[in-house]
């Protein structure tokens, strides 16, 4: 798989598929040469803290990021792709407000079992 099968979370060797999120997800892709092969959807851990609207990442990630504070959605553009983080805030008390991610042009496809 991409990078090593190493530890998850903040281990820099883990690679973007195993990252906890935030800088650990985006930084490896920012070092990828050329067009990133795919975007990613991820949840729960993002580059911002929604409770106090603060950033948890370096400026180079912030420059590529748009945040919908009410929906609790974060979009980061890296290597020609979009990485979307959704944090519904299902912690101890839950978020006062959040919206599900709706992909307007999405189609559900199914492949019949072989």
C-alpha cells in the first residue's frame, strides 16, 4: 500500500492512507510528485477545531483549505485533488450544529456478485 504499513496516527512513516488526519494526512500528499492519484473523504479528525474555530495545521495547509464552520466540513486541495473532512462532533456532548456531506452528482453503482 502507499508508504509503509507502519503505525497509524502521527507516525510520519505511516503514509496518508493510515494517517490520523490533519497534517499527518495532508503533508505526505503535498510531497507527492505530480497529480495525486485520488482524493479522500475522512471523518472525525480535521485540520481545525470547530469548538473555538482555531487551526491545527501549518500555514501551507491553511492556504489550500476552505472551511464550512456550520456544516463542520473541511476541504483541502492537494495535487489536483480535494480531500474532504467531515466532523459531526459525536463526542461526549455532540455538536450543536452539523450537516451530512451531500455529493450532488454522485451515483450509487453496484456490481453483481460473481
